């Protein structure tokens, strides 16, 4: 993989570059943003644009981009990209036709379902926020007290009954699992869940998400999967057509997930 990794070698790039990524790309959500940042750092002055939409792998040309699974984006994001961004880019740089004045970054925010024109990635106005795991399954902005910091939660993991990544019974990985309802996992006794209080105002997550865990195991090694989940309100509207027949009230939309591996 290191031999195939082009990210450290983006030197001397003179042609205009537009890197396109999907927030819900199961194959490679990491690479496109890292490529953009590498070109930006190593090639000052080279036209370099990043576009990120609510797409699966290649979804900007392989779908309408108006939904994924049960999650609606309320607009045909792929058509917008093709007509307003992709075509003008190639007409300008390949045919010397028209104009192409894109923002540095064009990013779609699910939830608000809106495109945002940004001067940088992560956005210049974003600020780093810490969340802390607290007792009683709480996820809080405030760090635990000295007494709480010594506490721990535990669960029993059975290798013969592992936690599945999807509710579906399938022999192949689907695209839709990237936004799938996580209630099937939340109700298991071998899954720990932590929730914030109901948010009183909109919160937008933008930029890298990092996790620091302090874990011990009675085994020799363990895989810990960390998920960021958006919990829908109880009165969330129901779409006319569903990929999966689950109620949208309380829907637990997977936003991000990562496997963290450790050995003793």
C-alpha cells in the first residue's frame, strides 16, 4: 500500500486539479481530502479545488445524489455538480470556453442539506470541540471530575456472536450501510452508547474526527469500533419510499465509523 500511496508525492503539479469526494464513500473517504491537502501544501499557486458531496464511491456520476438508503438530501446533488461544477471545469481548462471561478472548497452538509462555499478545509471558522464519555451513557462537553475519571464501563464480547456492521442479511457489502440506522447495534448488550443532551441549536461537524480511548481487555487483542451517530427527532418525517423499513423517528444515522485495533 505504501508503494501505491501517491499522497506524499504530489510535487510539481502544474495542471489545474479538482478533487471530488463522497462523504459516504465506503471504499476511500480518506484519500481525496488528503490528496487535496497534499497538492495545496506542495504546489502553491496551482488551481486546486475540493468538492465533497453526500455520495457513495463515484456517486456523483452514478446516481442522482438525492438520497442514500433512508436518508434524503432533498436535492439532486449529482446533477448540480455535473452541470454547475464538472462541465464548466472541463470546458474552461480543456476548451478555453466560459468561466470557472469555483470556491476553494465546495462541500455539502447533510442534515441542513445545503452546499457551502468555503475558503479552506477544514473551514476557517471551525473550532475544535472536545466531547467526553461520562457516566450513565452521557456524552458531554465538560470533562469528567477527578472521581469520574477513575470510573469505567465494561461489556462482554463473544467472538462467536460478533457485532455486525449492518442489520441486513447479505453476502456483499452494500453502499447504504454508510448511513444505516444503528438501533440494531445500540440495543445489544455488548455495545456501549453515549449520547449528548438534545441539542438546542444546530451543530455542524466539519473536519477530521479523532478519538482517544483508554481500554483494557482480558484477551490478547481487541478491535474497537467507534461510531459518530446523528439521532433524528422523534417526529422526523417518513419518506415515501424506504430502503429499509424502520421508523425515521429516532433514526440513528451513521455519520462516521472507524476500527481501532490494539494488542496487549
